[in-house]
C-alpha cells in the first residue's frame, strides 16, 4: 500500500530543491528499496532475471519493481539484505529523471518526490491473494502448458513471416498486394506481441536477450531501450508521473495536425533506415563510458542484447533493400505505413493516456487494484486467443498488469478467471474488453491526429497560423531530420 508515514521534519530535511539539480546524478551504485539504500553492483551478473534489470535501475526506487515482478518479493527482500548500506535512502540516491530523457517527463518532475511508493508486504492485498491461487498444482501446470503453446504459435508465425515476403519477392502473382499488406501487418503485430512478452521474461540466456528484439518488427520501438521504459517504468508505476509511456508521442504532437501523418511517417522511415542504428551506436558509447560491468555485469551479459538489437535492425533494412532491388518498393512502403500506424495506436490503446494523469487518480492503496483500474483489455476480432497476437499481446491486458512476470498472453488468458474472482472480492468491477477498431482507435485519432499542435494550443493560434507559421514549418523539418538521426526514438 502507499506509504506516507515519513515524519514531516524528515520530509523537509531531505526534500530536493525545486527544479532539477545541476550536473550529473551525484551518487552511483545505489538502489532504493523500501526506503533503504543498497549497493547491488555485485548482484548485476547474478540476477536470475537478467543483468539488464538490475543495471538499468541504478539510482532508482525499485520497491514496486521487486514487488510486482517476483512471485515472492519478501524472499527477494531478505536476499538483498547482504547488499544493504545500513542507512535510509536520501534524495541524492535517486536520479531526478530516472536516467531517462527529460522530454518524457513533465516540467519539474523529480523521481524522489514523484515515484509512487507502495508496500507489498500486506498478505491480504489483491496481489497476494492471486499469487496464492496460482500456486495450486493443477493451475501452475496449465500455465506452463500455455507458455509452451504460445511459443509454438510464435515459431509458426516466424516461419510465415519469412514465407510471405519470400513469395512476394519470388513472384508478385503468388502474393497479391492486398494479401501481402494484410499478412505483413498481422504478422508484424503478432511477432511484436511476442516481443512484448519477451521483454517481461527473465533475460538471462542469450536467446532470451535476442528474442526481446522481436518488439522492433512493427517499426515503432527500439526494444533495447524501450524495455526499460515499458517494463521498469510503465508497469510498476502505471499512469503516474513516472510512467513515460503516456508521453511517447510528445514530440509528434508538436507537429501541426495536417502535417502530422506525413511528417511522422517520414520520421519513422528515418528511424528504420538510419535512426535506430545511430541510437544503438549511442548506447554502445554509453556502455563504454559507464562500463560494461556497471550495466551488464560482464561482456557476455551484454552480448545477446546487442546481437539481437543490431540483428533486427539489419533485418529490417535488408527487407527494404530486397524489395527496392526487386522493383517492389511501394509494396514494402504500403505495408510499412499501415503496420507502423496501427502499431503506433496499439501502443497507447490499452490505457486512458489521452486523459490527464490528475483526472485518473486512484484512491486505492492496493497496488494490484490500482493496476486493474488503470488498464483495459482489448479485442480486435473477438477471439481472445487470436486477439492476443492481433493486439500485440493486449487481449488479457488487465491480468498482464497484475502479473507482469507471466511469460505469455496465453497464460494471462488462462489466469483471468482467478484474477477476476479475486478482484470481485475487493469490489473491482471487471469491465468487458474494449474494441480497438470501434472504440479506442476513433478516440485516438481525435487525440493524436486531429488535435492542434502543442505550440498552437499554448499560443491559442488558429488553424491557419498553426500550419503556416515559420516555427511550425521549422518544427516539421526538424522532426523529419531527427528521425534519420535517432532522436525521438521510442
């Protein structure tokens, strides 16, 4: 539950001065858990869930991450006691912007003050009640079977992904344009849905680190960096000021509305061609500066992430080159545009990101209840098992938010009865799934495509000035170029 029992004098003594402090974060090798300071440097390479999750959360409060991603957080708390620094955490232990780009947070955001603080030691909260039922042998065995079936379906989809492109390249008559575009949109969304779940899985083996990058196949994200914003900032702190997912289109919204579709499309084309690779090289430089040991424990710990990320980027470029050389560039371009825009809206379809955070405040102190109140299930064709892939893994999204460590969308569907039954005991209404096509998509068009640019709203400009002002045209040109240099990469 939310904890606010720190004495007022202590709160004043350690409160950070208004606004972000100058210079780099002052303290390294500190992690905060339940208000105490730890140095988990030695645990980075030992973490069973993968090195990335520990190395990336340095100088953050990891209380909600440990509480939500582990079946037994109390045991984890006892385990890390050997790394305790024997003192309470102070603001200087926390990076003011969570080591993430500043533009993703509102002005004045401060991680120490604005990170929600929950406790996960109440045996009677929703999360504990659900986890207790998941330990039942019959259900636990079923969930393992669901994970295996999910992986089998993914393997079939991967074969189809290459087969569809191969048929189109071999002879366009074998794969007509409408069928090709439809198939590629479905397959890219489905495989990105697998990447979504791969991000949440333990990333200890080289294969698991490579598989995460399937999240990139829909052209929207760079999984190598998005894994942090999605798994470590969005899920534990949904719809709070820490949740940077609600701000992923901040830069796009600076573009005047009539130019938004063509300019953002070129921006993402630039990401695909050169931008993502430049961003990856920046990550490589950062790792060299910070040190492989501090981020991944060992070089081997980092290998799979880099191999997978560069591999998927080169695959996407190779596909573009192959279709261009075959004289079929426009078929590639059409599937690129449709895939990218549908996937873009799927990213923000399962939460009310178009509503201000202040208007979504939840009074509950129960983390699990809070997650259910902030998430939607999505439906596309009406079949949960099919929609699990068509919605990029979001057909059983509410369960996914209560149990983010589960390995597959099929396991989430199989768990839904348990979560729904326990939620009812806490007075949580189980709402029907929302249709992506008839409900969420039209609302998102209104919010993200038809609304005035941020500059026009702030200056109260009319429609003409919004589109013809010199600053608006500069914004369009700058945003387009930024795509090719990797700036604004989700």
